[in-house]
């Protein structure tokens, strides 16, 4: 697909911006398309279209809105192969991971939100008051490249069900899944202007969209650095903010926990999506006396992971998304070595075309090193030793971030530790997320929650009408 158009008011219109940027396949370094860099004029049109559509959509009511979202999920299901291929091509995610975590999960999450929609009391009588929950207005949905369908899905499902209208900006590296989503919106026949999509640079078009006076909510997923800057954009017209930012999550292996499970769980999070996952468990905390054994088994496990063509069913790990991301990750590996961490696996770029970095494991990491504190967003794991469980909890919590965490150990004791972790999610013994429970961060990982009732609640204004 040539990504050369904007989707405004249910129509594909050419951008008034003249410039384009290349879309690059990170596995081959080939240019595979062009992205239009939209203009301020495009943003103005898209926001005006969303603003005009708001009153009708907001008054439609949750039941009617749900029908459109159900049709959207069916439309994604029909085109899931095409979306999957686009994600493999633009992001370099392995097919085996992308199938569920990138595509099917998006469909399941929409359906999960529809299942729980009637748990929300959109209207309620309190004495002489009618309490009404409704949309804010126009939501600017700004997305990163690492889950190019599902991050857009999480924002728009919640925002639209709540009664808001949206202007979506996909990440410039991976725009195609968002563009296909817009085509599905058109096929489904959403009311005009409810869903709009513009493409362009973050610092230009994204910044202008976030600052727009007619935008009521900025919903952003991406780096903590850009996320922090959005407070300034929000303040002028007191916009509501939903921020899903970075992470540096810890997995605590307890002494009596399953060591292989702990290793596989943490290592898989640097293999899947090449570690470009905000919830990746990039700090593996292990009892000091088990350190040597953990190192041995982690090295052995990572050696079983196949790196190569992400389209191949047998591949576990492909490239990172871009040359810029590769440089960033390699710089962190250099920093780790300089800080005195010891490399036990990987550490270099693969000697071939494409932005392939070998899965990398450092040990002898202390929690004050930059590689333990900063989000690397690539296939790099740090092993950190602890002496007792109080210290393990302290290390896990000693982070500016608070997105996710994990514990491997006997369930009752693991649950006690889970309650002490200052993070928005904790996975015990390799458990998975589900489509109903909240997703989001503590501390500098942001605020607001996605998925299910928790997601929708974030996009609802509350009004009291007295009579
Ligand atoms: P980013 O710069 O935060 O970009 C995320 C989104 O925001 C993109 O759509 C981007 O547009 C847009 N954007 C950038 N600057 C903006 C601004 N000033 N105002 C409004 N929108 C703006 O993230 P990135 O460059 O894609 O990745 C950089 C680092 O962020 C990664 O290495 C990683 O550490 C972190 N990250 C975290 C997550 C997460 O889920 N927590 C996801 C992605 C990245 P363009 O695409 O056009 O630049
Ligand atoms: Mg950027």
C-alpha cells in the first residue's frame, strides 16, 4: 500500500503536505513505501471533522456505538493476514509472535471490551440528580511503532465506546496497519468524522495535533521523554491526558521458584518483538547463590532461539525496527560493558543485511547502572543478584518506571511479593494478561489504564443533571 493519503471524514484525501519519508523493511534495509508527511492544514481538517461528528456520536449511546466496534473487530478478522504481513514487513516481528500478540490480541481485546460494556453505568439516578457519563470530545491518539495495530486499537476502542471521536496518528516507521484499519472503518460505514487518521512526523504534525485547541484528550503511547513534553501541550486548554510510557520491569526468581520458567519468561520478553515491548522483563533478579546456575541456563536457553527472517515460521527473533533503534541499542550495550557488567550472550550486530542485534545478556549488573535504569527497547537482558526477598523487592521498586513486574515462586508467597511491587501489572509464574483486566503504569510509566471497563472509564466525562 502506498501510504500517501489521509483519512478524513470517511474519505481518503491527498495530503496538502508535499514531503514524504521512506518506509523501510528492517530485515532487508529496502525502501518498501512512502509515507506522506501531513501538514497543519491536514490536522485542522481532521480535527474539524472529528469535532463536527462528536455530538451525534456522543448522543448515539453505548449500545449503538458497540455495533460499530463489533463490525470493526469482524473487519480486522477478515483482513488479518494482510495486517500480519504489513507488521512483519515494517516492524520485523517474527510471524509466530505477531500472529497472536500483534493481530489476534487486538481483535480479542475489542470483543472483550464489548462483553463488559454493560458493567458501566452510563446513566444513574442519585436523589434528584441524573448522573451521566459521556465522551470528552476529540481524542488525539498518538501511537508508537512497536504494536502498530493494537496500540491504536486500545485507544480507539475505549475512546469511541465512551462517546468520543478520534484523530489517529500512527508511528512513521509502521503506518500500514493503521491505514488498513481506516479502510475497515470506511467499509464498516462508521458515521462520517468519527474516526480520522493523519500521518506525518512526530515533532511536526504530532506536536501540532497534540497542541490543537479543539482536541480534548491526548492519548499517547511512546517514550517517557515525549510523554513528559505533553503536559505542556495539554495545559493551554486543560486537556485530559492518558499516557502509556516506558518501562524497566523486573522478574523476581524466588529461591524455591522454577528457575527454567523464570529464565524462559524473562528471556522471551527480549526475544519477542526483539525486546521492543514496554512491559519487557528486562531485569532478572536472582538469589545470589543461584547466580552461576542461572547464567549457565540462560546462556543455554538463548542459544536455542532462532534469529533470522521474521517471515519464517521457525524464527523467534527478527531485526529491530530501524537503523536508529539499532544504533541506540548498540550504544547501550557499549555502556553496559563500560559500566562493568559482564556479557554472557550476544552483544553484537549480526553480520548480514538488516538491523539484527543478537539477543544479549549481561550479568553482574547492579541496579544503579544505566543499563538497569533506562529503557533500552531492544533484545538486552540484565541479571541482577539479590541477598534476601526484602532486597529483591527494593531493587525491583528502585526504578523511575512502574509498568510491569513478575514473580516466579510458590504462589502464596509470590502473591505477597506481587502486592509489594509498585507496578501496574504483576505476572506470577508465567501467567498471561487477559482482555478484561487493566493495562497501564505507575510512576513515570504514565497514568490511565487501557482495556475493558478500565480503559473506557478513562475516556468518560461525568455530568450531574439536577431536576
Ligand atoms: P516516540 O518518539 O515517543 O514516538 C511515539 C509517537 O509519538 C510517534 O507517533 C511519534 O511520531 C510521536 N511523536 C514524537 N515526538 C512527538 C511530539 N513532540 N509531539 C507529539 N508526538 C510526537 O518514540 P519512538 O521515537 O518511536 O521511540 C523512541 C524510544 O521510545 C524507544 O527507543 C523506546 O525506548 C521508547 N518507546 C516506548 C514505547 C512504549 O510502548 N512504552 C513505545 C515506543 C517507543 P513519529 O513516529 O513520526 O516519530
Ligand atoms: Mg521519535
